[in-house]
C-alpha cells in the first residue's frame, strides 16, 4: 500500500534480498507447477463461470481440510493451505500449485502427488481433464476465457504493445518451476550465474509442447519460443547477471529498469504499465505524484520481471515446460542436485562458464525450443551438455543422502531424464511420434491416451 512519505530506499531493498539468506542446513525446496483444465465432453478450456468450471473447482477444493479462500472483490481467485502451499489461477485458468518450502525431494514430490490425486478425484466428479504440457495443444486464443483478476486485465492490454506473443504466454502456456535458497550474496551470485547459463539445457530436457491448434508446431518447446517475443525489457537473460560486480545492488538496478505494470492500493490494481518504479520511489510516478512505495510494492514489482531465472528472496528456475507427475519431481531434482551440493555447484559452474554470454544464450534458447536435445548451445550439442549435467546432478543428490522410508535416495527422481537421454527422445518427440503414428493425427487423443 502506498504511503505519503518516502520510506523505501535502496538500502532497504538490498536488506530485503539479504533477509532471504539462509544457513545451508535450512535450505528448502519450493516447487510450482501449472496444468491446463479442459471440459471432458468437448475438450474446450474451462472458464471461470462455466458449469463445473474454475470457480466451482476452487470451491470444491476448499471443502477439503485446511484450505482458506483468497478473494479479489467478490471473486474467488485462489486458496491457501495451512501447510504453506497455495493454489492460484494463471490468466487463462491454468491451475497452479505453489508448493510449500520443503526439506527434501521426497517431501516435495509427495506433495505434488497428493495434489494431483486430489485434482484427479475432483476431475472425475466434475467432468474435466487435466493436461500437463508447456503449451495448449488445441485451443485458439479467442476460445480461452480470462480469469477475473484485475492485474491480468492490465497485462492483457499492455502485452501487445511490447511483443507479439505475450497473450499466448499468458493464456496458452504452463510451466514447472523450482525455488531454491542461497546462503549469502556470494552463494547467490554463483548459483544465479550457473543456473541462468544452463537454462537452455533445462528447456531442452523438459521440452513438452510441440502442438498448436491441433497441429505440429515445428517446436519442441513452443512455450519457450513464445517467451522470445513477449517483452524483451522484462524477459530472457539479463546481461547484468554475468557482470563481474553482480550482486544485490546490480540486480536491483536491473529490476528498476523493468517497467511497471500496476500499483496495488486498498484492494485495487491501478494501471501503471510501462512506467518507472524509480520515479515511484522518488514520489514522481505519473498519476501518483507525492505517493511513495512500501516494501510490499517492491515485492509486487519484482513479480513483473520474467527472466529465465529470477531472484526474489530465493532463486526461481523458470525455463521448463509443464509436464506430468514424474517431470514435476524431476525438475527440482535436476536443479537441487546441481546447486545444493558444493562439489556439484563447482562442477556445474565450470560447465556453465563458457555459456555466460547473452547473445549465445538467446540463440541457444531458440535452438533448444526448436530442436530439444538436438539443439546447440555455443559450440556444443545440448544433449552432450545435458549428459554431463545429469551426471553432476546425480552425484550431488547422492552426496545429499536424503533417503525415503525404503532407503531410496533422491536420485530416483532423475530417472525420467536419464531414460530420455538413453532413448534420445524428449517428451515432445514422443508426442509427435504418437501424433504421426497411433493417434493418426487426431489431437483429441492427447486427452485420452496421454494421462
């Protein structure tokens, strides 16, 4: 909420990032995953007010234990669980579970499994189908209903002014994301540089969106390609991350260069699209002269930057397509194995060093989006780098030595990726093979044969 005097300054912002630091023994794993919901009878995306639609599903979940409703005005827009997890709505009604911060991969994978089991039960009750993919395989833009969230209306109107695919990103894409901790500024910098330079590898490994409007799109990850033409000022690979003096101060400088979307005050989102947060800090924001932001306004602003890795009070890995349960477990496993073990982080940083160039990464992101594991990063084949990284990740998870009740380590969650490399076939490759083969080019089979 805005204030009438200046209370937010750069030092307080730097301190905010510093407050995210955690001792190694306190590092946690937060997994977020989105899914598309379709009507079972005609495979149209569920709308908010539809019979047995999004609002009904949220109300039904709220009947389960320990869920608290989140409203915007008169609209139910999300749920919060006492465990710390929450359910929110993406602009086109994509359902997102933001998992609680948990100690190990067994716990985060169990959480995802419980959520998907609940959603399956409700889907049978209310006749809808869930799909874990990176891009809606069937719907056209004008067939998708927007969720009643005011901030989305602001973004919807601004997106076409700054890119050609922003609307697609908002309503036709889904992702899996993992949020990871850092111990201090130096640790954050090393993890940020490493993970940003390696995001195209994750994009290739998790490529799972080869279709558009019922046809093959010629991209393994149409989601990743969509992001290349949304808004260059707030997405992609910020070159400041690879600067020698990168840290909280430099990251703040980048975020202040990202245009605003809104100012949230007294329950209302006010349109500030394209305006400067730095001016806001000085009380000179157009339309809000004499008003100053709080740390809460800063926290809101950080969420409107969309780079491939984002620093809040933790690091977010943002380069992967949505997918089924085993991929929801594999994505955090991949990054935890690389970044949460000291030896693995050193080795991953060594691999990543030769890719720490923004123009190279932009090219490799498109290559990964188009060709998946057959893409190129710099002078290397993505599949070869992926093999090296999976070996590093595997050893890192082994050294972490978190075992389940059966004595099995976290390395089990890498199995889908290891099998993929062995078969040299991504999820996208498998879908295209089925589409051209047993599905006989009937995209509706994806709803019945792929679950």
